[in-house]
C-alpha cells in the first residue's frame, strides 16, 4: 500500500480526518506524541457539545447501560 501524508491546517480538520480514518478502521501514525482521544474529540465544537451532553446525562443517571453481549446485535 502507499503512504499518504496529510497536513491539516487546524484542529477541526485534524479531528475530522481522525474520525474519518477511525470510522474506516484505517490505521495511522502521528508525527507528534499521541493526543489524548478526549482532547482531540473535544476540539470539534459539535463533538464537544455531544460529549458534554452525554456527560451531563450520565451525571443525572440518565445514561443507558448496554451489556457487552448486546453491543453488536
């Protein structure tokens, strides 16, 4: 396979690229030390809002528990 070099201009672009590659199960390496997953997801305003809402729901016991056996059904 070939190697692709991608140079995002900002953190939003980097986050979008990482999410896209993750969704396609494409492995990748970064030249900088690995970024904490929560930090890079929080860099996107839309994703940060989603994570904040989920954290608030969990704090208020509004979260949904799914067993590991049911995840891939």
